[in-house]
């Protein structure tokens, strides 16, 4: 492939070197950044007596990870008190599920079931 296309350039030795370096960097950075885990299973019944059906079930969950520190120079989360204003020197106890800054996103579709079918009408309809 000609090197004047992006795909062609990535096949050159320099392009391969860059791809390897980018992949190594991204493999080290992204494992804790995205926390989506999913499982999908499906079943399909092929055409038999002019019909076909398919069913799929998927379960997935997304966890977000928030990088620490929350604020540069702060050891604890920022709190506010009327007398002192904003401060980050007061230790607070967080709920166990968010103490490590890793929590489940609850507003997403976790379980999903789909079913579809095709029926072939007779006489060329």
C-alpha cells in the first residue's frame, strides 16, 4: 500500500514503531480509566418453515474511576464551613463503595433482553 495514505504510512517501519509505542503507552494508562464490563449471549434459529428468530441477553456495568488527588496540594476532599470557608485539611470518612474513587454508575441500562423475528410471507409478498 502506498505510504501517502495514513494506513500505508502505519505499515512503514516508522509507522510500526509509532504504533507499538502508542499501544504500550495506552495499555499502561487505560486499564484503570474505563471500568466497563459486559457479557452478551445470543441464540438464533435460522429459517425453518419461513421464519427466523433471534434472542439476545446482555448484562453490563460501568464503573468510573476518579484520579487522585482531588485538588493539587490537598490531602483530603474539599469541605466548606461558614466560619472557615473552603478547606481541604479536614479528614472525612467516605462510604466504602466510593472510598477508592471507584463507583458504579447507576443511571445506565444494566440488563437488556432483545428478541426479533422474521417471517416470510407466502406467495412472494
